[in-house]
């Protein structure tokens, strides 16, 4: 299946998606058909902060139409924060939209995780991943979520993570484990791999990797769009 990615939100996350997807398909002995279009991360941030779901969905729908014209058979948003308007986008998309959120709940349950901590954008943490966690309890940091979300936003837009930003994000995860009983911290922001470059001293699950695994299965035919998430 020809995979279409909406990239650019942010650029560093797009690179990781591309790298991991190509590697997984190659390891599976498959051949990857892939097209990437570029979305503006600052447009996304403005629409997320103002909760303009329909406006961002219209942006995504235009990009998905370009993917369809290039031959893509499905599309994915390479930003969990960008999933804030997933239902609105799905309704007007000219291609099937592959969620990065839907597979997470089942994945955590399969790992035997009863409670997880979330790191990502302010809206991801505040809504506890858009209220879509059913089988696993999700907790968010008790720190100032707006300030913490801004730290992540700065990492995502710059494609770089300073030592201070890394320390802030890792400490937020540590406190969810130590103080709130989280059994693992979910990197629910696709640029968090820039911060978590080594073992932080507690279990971490990369949500990006779960999404990529679904896309790789679609690319190789191991999964169909009608199959289980």
C-alpha cells in the first residue's frame, strides 16, 4: 500500500517517521511506496491553541488531496498534537486516515500497563490524549501544563533540545512515575525522541513507534485498512 504522510509538524519528527518506516519495511522484506507533504508547524500551533479544529482539518484535507493525487492510498498525521482535529479531518479526507492515537490503548493493555503518564503538547496532556484512553488509565503531570507544553513546543519547532529542556521533560516524567504511580511514561509527542536520547531511569514507550508499526504493516500488506488497529 502506498503510504501518505503529512510531515513538517515538526520537521525532526518527520525525519524519524521516515527513518523508522523505511527501516521497518526493509526488515520485513517489503518495498515502500511513500509520499510526504509538508504542513506548517506554526499554523498547526496557532490552530491548536485557539482550538480551531475545522480550520486545521481543512488544511490537512488539502494536503491529503495532494497525497491522493500522488497515488497514496491512505494518509497519516505525523504529530500526535495534530490529532486534536482527527474526527473533523477524517470526515472530509479524500483518503482513509490512519490514526496514531487509536492503536495506543490496545498496545498499552497488551504490555500489561494499567496506568501511564503522558508527555506531549499541552492539549495532549490536558485531555489525556483526547479522552481516547479506555483500557489504560492516563495521567498528566501535576506541573503547569501550559509551561511544560511550551517547552515541548519549542523543541518541536526548533528540531533541537537543550540540556535544560531535556532535564525539564525527563523530570516531569520521573514525577509521574514516583508521585502518581505511572508504570511507564508515554512519549505522546513525536519530537520527544530529541529529549529522550538515553535511559531516563524509568520505563518509556514511544507512541511514534506504535504508529510507525501500523503504517509499516499497511505498507507491506501485513495489515489492511479494515483490520484491527
